[in-house]
């Protein structure tokens, strides 16, 4: 495996409120091959959801491809969250205690990869991940087919 690009987004309705994530896996030719939409829970902030999306993405990568491939892979995580990307690049301090624990969890996951790079993208370039966040949040308000 050469390089995988992962678009991530997290959102919270209410901030804090119900939170969800969207994750899109693409190859280096920008061909997307996996998409995930997950509800995280209630009483979470946007920033917690943004971190949750990246943590989910790196864990999912390892689950899909295994640790051996992860060790040989270069992953580029793209997000439209300036706070997230600048904290992960060391440009902003991580002051909030809840975010500090998420930052450490994410940092520890990076060790399992050859390289993890973080890039800030404009919202327009992250539309699919954003749509998946909204799908996760909209699904919470809708009754289940089995209820």
C-alpha cells in the first residue's frame, strides 16, 4: 500500500449535543473506496467529534488492513477543522482536558503507521465527510425499522 487519503469530519448539534462523524477513505488517485457514518453519542462538542473522527479513521484503517500494512503505509488525514489540524501539527496548544485525552489517544495511534500527515482542507473539499456526519445525526432522530 502506498498512500491513503482519509477525509474526516465531526459535528455536534447543540455543541455540546448529539455528535456524529464521517470518514471517507480514498487512494492516491482520489478514488474513494470506503465511507463511514457513525453516531458518537450525546453531550459532545464539535471539537470532540472532530477528534473522534480521526481516531475512528486510524482504528478502522488498522482493522481493515492490519498492523503490518499500517506500519508500511503513509496516511494523509484531511479535515476542515482548523483547530484539530493546527493542534495536531503543534501550532496550537491543547488546553481543554477532554481534548488533551483525545489528542494523546490519537498521538498514540500514529505510532502504528509509517507516516501520518494532517492537512487542512476547505469545507468545499470535505463535502462527502460532512454529508456522512449529517447522515449519522439525522439517523438518530429517525425511528429504527425494527422499533
